[in-house]
C-alpha cells in the first residue's frame, strides 16, 4: 500500500502557509536484494516567498511516486504536468536524492513525527530520481498517462520475478566425487547419466574445488562444451588456466589444456566474444616454457593470428624463453625479430635475460641488437647482463673447419679459423658499451673493462688499450696488475720497450707491485732485442722485490746469452739459480747443451752438464745425447785426420 500526505497537492498553495512537508515512501518486494528500494523525500519550505515553489515540488514528487510499485498490482495515478511555464524552476532539477528505508515502512503526511530537515540543507536544485537513477521524462509514460516502471516487467498486473540459479549441493558433491576418482575411464558417460545441464556458476565452483586434477577439469569442461546450451565464458577459461598453470605442472594437463583452448577458439570463431584472449595464451606458453617444451610454446605463438590475438611483450618473452631453454636459438631469434619489428618489448630485467640467453647460444651480435633496441626504448638492463654481453663480445670468435675425407669429417685435421674482421667489430662494440655503464656502477665493472683491454691487445690495438687503462685510472674501475700486464706484454713482444717500461712505471705509481710475470715479460723483450744489460737490470730489480724468482726468468736470460754465444754468462746464470733456490729445469740444460754443441762445439762442457742433470734426477732427451756423441766423434775424427796428415 502507498500512504502519502499531500496537503497542498490538488489545491493551489495558500499564500501564508507556515511550511509544507512531503514524505513519500515506495517499497517493492523483489527476490533480489539489490532491487529492494525505498525513496524518502522531505521538502521543507519555511519562507512565504517560496509557496509557489512548494506547490510545484509537491506535484513533481507525486508524479515520481507513480513510478514505484508498492503492491501486487499497480496503482494508476493520473498524469499531471511536470512543469509550469510561469515557474522559474526547471522541470527536472539536476540534483538527485535517494534514501533506502526498511521494508514495510509507511509514508506519513506533514502531520507525522518525522522532523523537518534543517534550513541549511535546503537546495532549490533538487532532483527526484526514478528507479534507474535517471531523470524522469515523457518516454517513461504510456498512452494512458501512467508512468511505466523501468526495472520491472508485468504480466496481467502481476510482477514476474527473475530466476536465480542455485547450485544443487547434492548434485555438486556427486560431480566432485566423480572428478576426484582418477580411475574413472568413462567420465563423460558418467556425467551424461547424471542428467544435469552445466551452468557457468556450477562450472566455476567445480574449478575452484581443491583435490580435483587439472586433467579431470579439462575433460569436464570439454564435456560441458559439447552441450549445445553451454558456452564457455572467459572467466571460466581463465580460472581453469590459472588453476593448471599455478600449481605443479604436468605435461598431460598442459597439453590437454592447449587442446581445449584450440577447441574453444574454433567454436567461437566468427562470434563477437573473445573467450580465448592474450592472457590465456600467454599462460599456456609460460606453462610449456616451464616444462621445457619449446616447440609446443612456439606452436601456441603461431596461432595468435588465427585466434585474432595480438602478441604483447609477455608473449614474446615467454616464447623466446621456451625456445632458448631447448637451445633452439635460431628460432628464438626469429621470434625476437618479430618483437623488435612490433616495437613491443618487456621490462629491462626480462630484456637482460634475453640478451644473456643469446650470448650463451653464441648469438652475440643478435644479443647486441636487442641491447641497442632496448637502449633506444629507454629500458635499463641489469648490470650483470651488460657485463656478460661485453665479455662475450670480447671473446675470440672462432669457428671449426672440418676437413672432409671420403665423405666424412676428419676431426684430426680440424682447425680453428678466426673471423678477424667480425672479431674486430665485436671488440669495438664492446668498447662503446663501456660508456653506457652508469658512473656509480663502474667501480664494480672490473671484469668487462679488463676483458676489453685484453681483447684490444689481442687484435693488436695496444694504443687503444693503453688509453682505456688511463681512462680507468681517471674514472674507474681501478685497473689491477693483470690489466697492466696485457699492455706490457704486447709492447714487449712488439719490441716497443720504451712504451712497456712506461706502463711499468705507471703501474708502480699506482702503488701496485710488479709481479714476477711482469718482470719476466720485460726481460724477454730486452733479451729478444739483444739488450742483455737491460735485461740483467730487470733481473736485479726483481731480486730486490721478490724473495724467490721463477725458472722462466733465468731461462729467458740463458736463451739470450746463448743466442749471443756468451756461454760463460749463461753458465754463471745457471749456477746463480741454485743460490737463489731456483732449481734448473730440463729446458735450461737442454738450451745450454744444444748451444754448446752446435755453436761452440764444446762437447766436454755439455757432458758435464749431462752428468749434473743425472745427479739432480733430470733426464736429458735422446736427441741431445746424440748431439753430444756426434760432436765428440766429429772432433775425434778431425783430430785423427790431423794426426795422419802430420805423420805423412
């Protein structure tokens, strides 16, 4: 029933009425709580000058009350005009007021106990909203002038209640019990025998039920899909995909899920809805990647176009990840090229992983292209990925050339062939990448800087390596002994001893102590150039800085003296080795014996050295022993020949 008081509704307003209070309540009994609504309007006017406005508001409120259902049959209310041409107020004020009350509440007239609102809350721009919270208009009125309800449908004056799907608890338990039984081979026939039609809410609740395998859920959804009345919603498919991909993965479950996704995509082809979306396909690719199924992941990627889906950054990343895990780097690069062409790239951390994968697959130049593209997009890669790429660019690029014999590879004659041109380009790219390392991170980037210095020395660009070391001294990271040794070695081997000694002094100025290798390299450079005095100075300097020397240092000087045929100096060095606790090796003895025999023909000294070797437990090679015998016999023949000549 509807109770309302309209003291000034049908009559014109009295000129000096103290106030008018209008309270309206509309209550409709509906099965859905969201449709239980109540509206209360209280308008209080206290000044005489607003009498006309009060009358108009009352008439407007009465027309609104006709739009609400309060009993089993509608109460037709005659149509009244909503506005007055003489009124300055608009017919539909812009402000809306809706108040929800408890059920079975009744409206009262202005004589009720409801208190008047305060004067400060009054607003001339008050809008009375209908049930759909839309302004009241002529479109809501029928030909008899009765305002039609917007949210409700009527048949013979009786409201038709909307149907609400309720899950049968017993039926639900039976289905769950059936799905949990992994031994059931005739799942579909068992579901048919239960005689129920699947509903979206029912299927969602089944998917959310624990202790049901993903494979059983896929079979259940396939069975439901065969029902003509059931269409898989995107929420159902996404819930199933997350259920399977979020737990412990099984090949059987993931492959069956992919088959279901393809079946759903074929069924919905041509429809407006998009049940199979990018998120679903990305989860399937990610699942295949975690299982190490690169080809299956690539198959999903290839179906994006047929499913009318556009790959996003995660799509490319998961596909490349899956292919790289299977070491299919060539196909991974093909997918990466599509990513670069689409200008769709994941975040810097994922790009760093892609770069590292290609470096491990020896696709260093391709990895550098990805790095450059990410740099142009403003993405910051992890320092570890950048360092790894620099180091890989600096490594010697060698390919194996296999000789063919009788149609087969002859591995014994295989050779490593370096690509010098490409190698030089890689080193230059690595040198440029050093400038991209943030200044605050350079102190920890010793490894990439050292790799570039070593690579520059390997390609004989020693001056560039020297400049890089000086830059490291100025900006960081601080170079160590190994970095200096790269440059000193190249200068010494090239005979540029001034530059080598200059780098040695720079090393010492940094507070670093030259190691034995540094002294040995410089001594070798002087010895090869015949500057034995300078080499001996380096030896004396090494004695002061190191307690124990290495055999290599003495071997270098002995070889130099033998080359100059200064055998006495060489023998002195051999004796000096023992005084400094350095045990002569076979190499020193071999070099001296061969030089004595071939150049000095001094087989006697050579024999003494051979006896000394036996005492020290060293074994002279047969060719050297034979050389001593040959020189001895040759000298004997010469002596005998001379004696015969003198006798004759």
